[in-house]
């Protein structure tokens, strides 16, 4: 179970994600579920740490919101990297943060956005995990 002291998250949502039909329209007060994609902000340092996993909002950056995080790498494959920052977030790229093995923690700055579901446009075997 992933728990977080942060109870409110600022996560960007690009209009094209709704316009492409990847999600239905959202309404104020509605509860929705979605995956969260992370983006490493340009020129941010990455350093090892043993601190607790955390995410602290540092302000709006263009369309996305930046967080100082202590992240733990929880999964790395040829297609995806998953981090725990208090919630699970992913990036559809292999070997993000190469210097850190699964289970290791590090400090950096990330931004978060609602997952656009690019993988639904690919072979269904990849989505289901079948070979």
C-alpha cells in the first residue's frame, strides 16, 4: 500500500487528452481515477538519499506543477519506469534514473500530469502483458 502525507496534489491535465477522447469530461467534485505520469524538470539535480519518500509542491512551472521529491524506484523495464513519491507515478521510458537500482531512493524535482494512455494505441498484447 502506498501512503502519503500529501492529501492534495496538483497534477496537470492537457486539454488534448480530453479532446482526443482518452477520458470523458470531468466535472467539479467528481471522483475520477487515472494514472500519473512524471516528468523530470530540466537541469534538476539527482542525488541519493535514505530519507522518507515525499513530495513537496514548489510552485507552478508553465503548465505543470513542480515538486521536490524523495522518490523510490519501484519498477524498471525496457518500456517503463515506476516511482513511489507518496503515490505511484510512471514514465514510459526505459532506464530513467539509471544510477539508482530498484528499491533505491533519490532526491530530485519532478512534475506530474494525467496519463494520456499512449499505450492503448499499441498492440493489445503489450497492454495486457502477453508476449
